[in-house]
C-alpha cells in the first residue's frame, strides 16, 4: 500500500531503500524559501539502528505490513524456540539476534513475535518482567547515607542493582528497556 509523507504517524512502518523502518519521530518543515519537507527519525527493524532521513513533502512511500503474533517461549540454547499457541507451529530465532531480550525470557512466557511476511524481525517484550533473585550478597550495615545499592543475579543470569533489603529468593520487577530494578515483585 502506498502512503504519502503527510500520512506519517509515529509507529508506522515503511519500506525505504529495500529496508523496513518504523517511524520513531517526524516533523513537517516549511522553510521560508524552497520546498517543504518532512524530517524523520527511523529505526531499521532488521538491524535496530536509528537514522534520520528527510523526505520531500508529498513523496510517496510503500507501507510495510507487519504482523505481530503472540507466542510462548519454550526453551533457549543456540536458538530460541517459540510456539504459536493456536496452531502449535514452532519458530526458532538464533541466539545472536536476541542478545538483549534473552536476559528477560522465562520458559512459558508469552511474547509478541514481529513478522514481515515469513521473515522474523524480532520480539516485543513486556515493559516489565518479574524475575527471582538467585544470588545476593548480604546487606552491609553503615553505607546508607545515600540510596545504597547492591548487585544481585536473577534467574536469567542478568546482574541488577537493587536496594539493600532485597535477598536471595525474592522476586523483583525489572524493566526490559534498560534492565534496571523497578520494584519488589
């Protein structure tokens, strides 16, 4: 489907230079002299990189039709395996493509997989996940003049800075955006 630059919306996906981009930000610019244009910030869905492009006002682009499917995470290794809960079809994604996301994946978790046709572009994690603390050093008395933090290891192997009162065996809520402690789970 063909779209005009005046139809741009944040989050829309487009095909440009044989790549699939999502529009992160855009701005219509009308300079005093010359032709109007649209300044955009685009994220490449294949590589994850963000770049800026300027398009002439009224330029036509192709909209990329992306499909998102809810799937259940089964197991990981050299590949991460996910299953469609309706058709029981399984897909595998190489571990190098999920380097960051793998730090938040738990068996049985429901995840959104992003497809363009048959090509898997990646996964959308929930904004926050609850993880169990597997390693925590005991709290040291004294150093509490400021917000004292200690590092713990959660069940996925991720190291997280948490307040001193968090102990081994506690569940904590962690942000999947930056990997930081949010609250007790």
